[in-house]
C-alpha cells in the first residue's frame, strides 16, 4: 500500500507541518483581564494568565508562517509593542504580527 497520497504535499516532516510553542506577553499592570485574539483562534478571546509585575502570559502552539493577533486589555484592542511588526487585518483593523519558523 502506498501512503504517499495521504501525506501532505510538502511531506511529513516539512516546516509546514511543525508547530512551535509561542509565548505571548502583555504588560498591563492595572488590567483586570487580558485576552489574546488572532487568526489562529478565529479571533475568539483566549484568557491570558496574570503574572507578577503587571505582566500577562499565554503560550500557544502555532504552525509555520505569519500570524496576526492583538491583545484585549479590559476589552480594548491593544497592539503588541514587541511584535515583529503590524499589519491591517481583513476588516481594516490594526494587528500585530508574529512569524513562526
């Protein structure tokens, strides 16, 4: 039996089939809640964990490529000042950009 038809076009071990744990940090010392939204979670808010010193944290497994996201700090969209860059999402709103290699 030939399994080649069931393998992704790029091959089983290509970068396109690998996932990496990406850590997101947001400094919001007075926030009551911070959430992460992005194309990778269909822009559905995912709660971040509050850490010492005003930092919020979440780790997400992402595939190879560029991904758009932003933080919701007490419901207000906020760009990541430490992001690779920023772009406009499909609705014309600013979004931060992360690259996964």
